[in-house]
C-alpha cells in the first residue's frame, strides 16, 4: 500500500540510465528486504521513486522466472 497516495507517481524505466556495482551477494528475500529498506529510508523524500522501485524490482524478478513470496500470479486466459 502506498503511503503517499496523494502524490503523483512517475516512473520512466525505459529512459533511465542505470549504473550498478556488485558489492555482495544476497538471497532473494535479502535482496527484496534491502531494496524495501533503501526505498523507505534513502528515497523517503522522493515518493514516486520510493513507491515504484519495490514494484519494478518485483516485476522484473517475476518476468525472469523468480517466485516472490506473497505475490500470486494468475495466468491470463484468452
């Protein structure tokens, strides 16, 4: 649930320029905890990023075949 529901949310993942550093290895649950903590603390002043980053990470993991605790996938039947 978003804490700042009255804030306008923006996310331009496709246009972003990303940099990354491999600092240590995490299990999936540790990775999600680290991202959630980062979003709540470091990104607290930026609600659009703080609210969308955890979603984007979970979406990317699901799209690459990882199972996420607490997320149920329902296949689309056409």
